[in-house]
């Protein structure tokens, strides 16, 4: 009877017909997306990294899974609050060093729309991606949807901090949603988690996938006592406060629960020794199940050591060897806004994305290595992508930044909030300047710096984009899209 | 007169601190230091006894559900009694969001938990299924403080004041206590409960001084506080107020500059 409802003709031919129709629909959607991306670039409207994806998803809701199903190497997802972009860029470098072509959303467009746009951008007119493997950074809240659609073979979670609680609800419920997303993975998938983050380490307990950990075993680089920005200080199992034997930053460290006995999982990919060298990078001794060695990481700060371990672990789980890892790390070029050095007017602009308390505290720690008397440009925006709520600046230890700059220029849509924060952190009025307009602020900061000096720009997400756009117009850097999309 | 010492009791600093609430303690501290006065901040957590004779000003921030439950249990009994006695005695208190909810009569969470409060404020809170999120402006109705308050709210609890509950002010823009009756916060003697994060006090310096003056008056002979240069704070207040009152979403004009810079169209 059921056959009858389908009408005449075999099921197979119906299916073929259906598939052809869907192929046509995918091709049309991809063509529309590409056209819009091209147009937006042509008009200088920016990188066009989300809107084309929106259009494609509207035209054909299953476009991302249809395109991703053609990737021979499957998909890898990188999620977490901080370090997604750096981790996935490091991993992309390692994959390229191994001769693979990753399809990669490099511009940090990490919602479903951005992933769709990146896939379309890399695809042929029929919607077949020209690449070996999908490598996508995914916003924490988007992870469940991305896992369900893309059926990844590897999911990496870097860390979980309070970032934009006004968007995501509270950290605990976010962790619950991410945990159940990982529970949906099959037994052939891999999950790579940060052992040093108690919240992230607990995410792997319900999944069938094989779970691996990365973490730092170096006790030298620590800070005393938990910072104000520490978010996850209680055991997720029983709620009692965790004991930290070693503490790196935020709530990262070597911990155990005195009540229920939960402890930090032993990392499979570990840093046994870390030697930090200010803003220029660090030397890291790594231990993996198959090899040991020392790597020179051209990225500053302890947080980037975590990113390195996450990328290195991911590379090994994908079958890459030491050589590819080494070449990927050492040939790394900074992702946009993550510690870039840009020459402008005879000065150097050091651009660091600083978007949440833990990230900011780490940046401040790195700046302390530069001594005193520098010029700082601090741009605080409250656009949707930054989080509309800027109260997180009160959780940053700006008290440690305050003695450093001889001039700090506050700017962004929330310039005054930034200025008030710095005043209460102890920066006196003679060293503080407020410029609402980013262009004026950049000018003021460059003028305050001497020839050949470095201006440290600490900027929230959209402020980084705006600053970058401004620099493009000034001719200091190439357009973002020229290098942003694969 | 000897230089005043402000003794702040920070309740549950590691459990109840969300959306930068500790900025309020920083603001109180710095505003006393700039006047040349000493400040002692004592953190009290689960199980620590509260001696009301030792503090002038109490502060409690907001927290997530689980932390709130732990604090609720800890406040039941003697500690809650001591806190109420302190406020009856004229001590100043500021509680934000989750802290405010626990100082009311009860808080019925959206997961069905019934948390009894210490009934300092005549207020009851029921968890809702949507969150009230956004910038807020409030016309302040405190005795001895005119003007507006600005902040950021983010809460799912709907608080309703009882007959004895006096609101902190009226919402000019935003949701406030429950999104319906236009009231925001609650005041009892020198105790304030409010939903305003922000942090609240740095951008509302006159409220910070209102609390400091009342906290110190019990022990020192103070008519008024020596004024500070608040030009920066007031500018930030004005900027935030302007941002809240501006109607509609922020429109961003097309980037004509981009066209010209590309050299193709102009």
C-alpha cells in the first residue's frame, strides 16, 4: 500500500530523482551565497563572512551537512571560550604541513552561518568542497547544532570561562548543553578536552567517543591564589570547593575534590616545561604518547601553550606526525588580532584581542613583562558580538595594568566605562585620555608614542574588526578577506 | 575627629559575584581612600559567623542558581538574624540581583526550588522562563538622593513588593523588578536591593556616597562627605543614560568610505 502512495516507478528511481533535486537546490543555494559574498567584497562591506551563510541556510537548510559530506577527511570542531581561533589556525598549519587542504573558517565567523559560508566559499558550483578535511571553530552555544549537523570525527574543547553570559545564560547550563552534544557522538569519534579546566574536563563523561586530554604539567609558571575571574571553583559532581595544588590562570590548574575524590585527568598531551619570553613567545617541552620534544611557540602567554597543546593533540589524533606538528607551529603566522604586529606611521601597533576577564588578565600578565611607560589603546565595545553587558571589565585585574602605561587612550562604544574602570584601578587622570571615536583614539595613541615605539592595542571583538578596517583604509594592512577566507 | 574607617563586610565574595559585582566594593573602597580614609574589607563565606557590631556596610552580589541555594541555607537562622539586626541598627547594605532575591521573603526558582529569604525586604521573587536582559535607567526615589541610576540587568526572577516594600525607584527604560509595575529594587532603612549590575556604584557615584555617608554616620559625626572630582564618572553616567534612552536598535549606515577607498566608485 505504501508503494502505491508513492505512485509508479521504483523506489530507487524516486530516490535518484529526489537526490538530483536536492543537488540542484544545493547548487542554487551555493551560487547565491557565493554571489553575495563576491558582491559584499566588491562593495567593501567587509569580509562577508556571515550573511552569505544566512542566505544559503535560508535557501537550503541542509546545505552545510550536504557540503560537509563530500569532505573525505570528515570534520573537526574546535570550541570553547578562548583560544578557538588560535587553536584551529595552529591545527590548520599542521594539516597544511602534512600536505592536506583544510576547509577552514579562519575569520572567526563561528556560528552555523559562518561555517556554511566557509564551506560554500571553498566549494565548486555544485557544492562540493575543494578540500580534504573540514576544520571549524564553533561558538560554544552553537556546538550542539554543529555536532548534530556535521557529525565530526574530532571535537576539541579549549576552556570555558564566563564570556558573554547575557547571551549564553549561565556557565553551568552551557556546560550541560555542551556535554549532551558530546554525548551524541558515536564511538568512532574522538573528543579532546582540557584537563586543566575542571568544567571542560567533566564534559566527556557521557560520551561513547574516545576521550583524550591535554594539559600543563609544569609547576613553574603559576600565580598565587585564584583570581577574581576564576569561574569554576566548585566540583561539578558534589558542589564542594576544589583544592588547587597548582594554579595557572583563571580556574586552570591541577585540582582535586576533597569530598568526592574527583581529580584532574592525566593529560595524554602535556607540556612538561614552559619558558615564557614576554610578548615574543615561549619555549615548550611537550610530551605525547609517541614523541617528546621542544617546540618554539611564536605566541605569547601561558594561555597560548594550552592552544598549542590542543592543536598538537588534535593533529596526533588525526594521524599527523611530529614533523608536521613542528612545521605547523614554527611557521605559524599570527591570526588576525591575536598578537599581530602592524607597522603604522613609524610605530608598531601590537594588536591583542581581549574579550573577557581571563583573556584580559593573561594579556596584562604578558604586558607586565614589557616594563613600564608604554602607550596603551584600550577599545571597549558593547555590540552584540562583544556582549551587550560590559560589567565583566570589573572582573579584570586592571589594578595590575594601571601602573604600567604612561598614556592610556580609552575608546570604543563604551569608552567612558573603560576610563572609569582605569580610574578606579588607580590610573591617574594625567595618564588617561578618552576618545570615543576609534580613529581619533588611534591617532592620539600613535602621537603619544615615539618613533619606533610600540603601541599596545587591547580591543574587544568588534573593536578589533573596526581597528583592522581602519588600518586597511589607512593602507597599513591588506583587506581581511584577502587572507581571511581559504 | 579622627579619620573615619569604613568597615565593609563582603558577603560570600567567591560565591556571589557575577557580572562584575565586585566593582561595587572597589568603588566604595576607592571613594574612601581618595578622601584619605581607611577601608577594611572582610569577606564572610559559608559557615563564618556574622558579628553585626563589627561592620558598617554590607555588600552581597549576584550568583548562579547553585550558589544561591548554598547561600540561602547558610543565611537561614542566626546569620540572617544578625544581618537583619545590623540593618535595624542603621547599617548600610547593598545587595544586587541574586543577593537581593535572597534578602526578600522567598524565591521560587524556575526549577521549582523554594528558597526562603531572610525577609529583610517585603518582596517575593518567582523565576520566569525568559530573562530580562539589557541596559536600564531608573529614576531614583531614595531619601536624600535625587537623580537617575544606570546599569545593566540580567535576571529571570520576577520580584513583587509587598505593602511594606518601598521601591528604590521607577524604571525609565528597562524591566526592573518584574517588567510590569515599573518598580525597580527595594529599600528598607539604609538597605538597598536592586537588579542593577554594571557595576552599579562606579557609574552612580552619588549612590556610592549615599551608602558611605549612612554607613559612617552611625559612628562618626558627619554632615556630608567631602566632595570628589566626579567629572569622569558623571560623563560615563551620562553616556550610559544616553545609550539607554536612545530609541530603537542602533542603525549602522553603509560604509561609503569603503567604496571610496576601493577606488572603483569614486
